[in-house]
């Protein structure tokens, strides 16, 4: 089965799921940042992943057997996609929050659609001015937003966005259908076992164990581990299956803007004018990228 955008009508269930995803993704970094800095990134990562894993524990056996029944090539793509999305990208996001404001991590991560467009153009051997402009606008927004921030950390976040693009493209490749609940359960299973070694790293860096110090930290663990873990990814896979990757991705245009507003109004972060302009350029890059993909997709469905 290949994910495809529907030519007519809107799947209301999938659209509602996409809106919920936007709201969670827009606020999760702001909720997590203080707790990450107090606990340390690796301690926070382990306990938040544990919280998410406990919610899907009853479904592990069924989901793992379902994945094993997939064709070998499809199974490999599924495992790579959920590992990249749920383990590699998520871990680097937590590490970035230990050193950068939530708005910075959020803005730099949403260069992902531009990277996905460039990767797809390379794969298909087909370039367009829209794709070049999308990538240029997104990267210009990054340079403008970061300004005098340490270049090494910003580069790491942007590279993480490129890694997320790889995971997104793998999630949308042709293959046998897999239930969103199965994808999420396997994703959390892999993420949890990969987070166990982080406890040793956390202890070596002097991070406090266990981290149950303050109601705010516990709420952050549950918000990131459960709501921004199996819940939001389950909704995201529902959105992709119901709307197709192009329409589902179009909802994420609002994430950097809503996230910046939430960080400023609810969490006390500040934005300078060049940072606001940088966010605008990143969103413009996303819009150009999605417009370029939607045009041929819509033409193919008529």
C-alpha cells in the first residue's frame, strides 16, 4: 500500500488527529525544557520513555507479531522509520533542550520539510525552482534565527531535522499497511530499550536519580512521555493514513508559529524581531515545499 492524498473530501477523523498533533508538538518542547535542565537530558529521556512505554505494554506482543508477519523489505523500512522517529530524533531533541530555548529547537527542527523535499528530488532525479526556493528560504530562516548562537549546537539540531526527514520519507514509502497502534507500540518498545543505557550515562554525569522532585517535573515527564509519545505519534500515523503525507504535513505549517506564541505567552520566553523573521522564513520554506509536492500529487489523482 502506498500512502496517497485523497483527491476529494477530507477525512474528518484524520484532520482532527492532525490538529491535535499540531497542538501537542507546538507546546511539548516548552513543557519539557525546565524539567530537562533540572533532571539532565538522559535522566529525563529514560523516565519519559518509561512512562510512554507503560501505556502500550499490553499491546507489545500483538504488535511485534504483526510486524514480523510483514514482508522482509517492508518490515525493514518500518523498523528503521520508527527507530529514527522515536529514538534517534527524540533523543537528540531532549539533548538540545538542555542547552537551547524551546523556540530555537522547534524552529530549527521544522526545516525538516525542506530537507525531505531535497532528498526526494535527489531520489527521483527531478529538481524544481520551488524545491530550491523552499530549501533556501528554510536555511535562510535558520541563519537569521540563530544569529549569534553557538554554531555547533545549531548545526546538530539542523542535522537532526535532516534525520527526521529520512524517517518521514521511510514512513511514507510503498509497503503493506500497518495499523497506527502497531507502529506506535513498536516505536515505544525500541525507544525504551535504547533509553536504558542512558541511565549509566546520566549517573556518570551526576544527574539525580530518581527525578521525582516537584509536580512540574512529573507533569513534564507525562506530557512528553505519554502525550508527545504514543498518543501524538498514534494520531500522526492516523493523519498520514487518512489524509496522505502531503495534506497531513500541511497542518504542521502552524507548529513553529503556534509554538513560538505559546513559548512567549505561557512560558515567558522572549523573541527578537530577527528571530520572528527567521520563523517566518522557515514557515515559508515549508509552504513552498508542500505546494511543490501537492501540485503533482493532485494532478495524479484527477
